[in-house]
């Protein structure tokens, strides 16, 4: 859209038309920058920022605000990624440390809660494994003791059987003598 100057006031009209056309061009550039940011964000590239130095005044403030909004969105996502990456390799000590509000606080609580719950579950598994190990050691010790006792009883029974055999032989001899 191009605004033509009013022929009745040439200087003022020309200046107004030029200012309007400049503003229109700047607004188009702002829209172009935000479209580029939107496209990058949709493609998963949250690192891209608009060049606020291209603009002045309210347009610059608008572009800086869009950049700041992206920064505010990216920070908790990056921190959540860091914590979950640590959990994935077995480091259950990492937590989100940023101070977040609203939905970002909900995200931080969910990530930290999941890491806490996983740490508790693994601790319970560790305690259960220790209990099983102790029980297995006690059963093993009991089995050895039982085997030792059984072997001793078998030896004693063999000795008794031998004595009974001798007694039976002696009794037979006595019965024959009698």
C-alpha cells in the first residue's frame, strides 16, 4: 500500500506519506522476522532469534519481546532435557534448578517428580535385593549345616548298624553255645 501526498499541503502530506510508507515497510519486515521465527519453531529449531537491531522504537520492543518469549519457552525445555538425559544414563541426582511459573513450573515438578519416584523405586529394589541376598546366604548356611548334620547322623547310624551287626553275631554265637 502506497499513500499519495495531498496536493494542497505538499510538504506535510509528503512527510506523512513517507512516514506511513516507512512504517508499513518496517511492519512488513517485522512480520517477515516473526514468520521466520514461527517457521523455525515449527521445524523444531528453537535457537533462532529475530534481529532486533534492524528495528527502532516500538518495533524493536516488539521483536525483543518475541525473542524474550522464545527464551522463556526454551529454558525449561532445555533444563528438562538435561535432567532426563542424566536420568537416562543412570544419574538420578540431577534436578531442575530454574525458578519457573505456570506451566513451566508444572513441567519442572513433573520431571523432578519422575526422577524422585524412579530413585525411590530403585532404592526399594536395592533393599529387596539385599534382603534376598541375606536370605539366600542364610539358606545356604542352613543347607550346609543340615548336610553336615545329616552326614554325621549317617556316620552314627552306620556305626550303630555295625555294632548291631556285631551284637547279632554275638547273639547267634551265644545261642549256638547255649
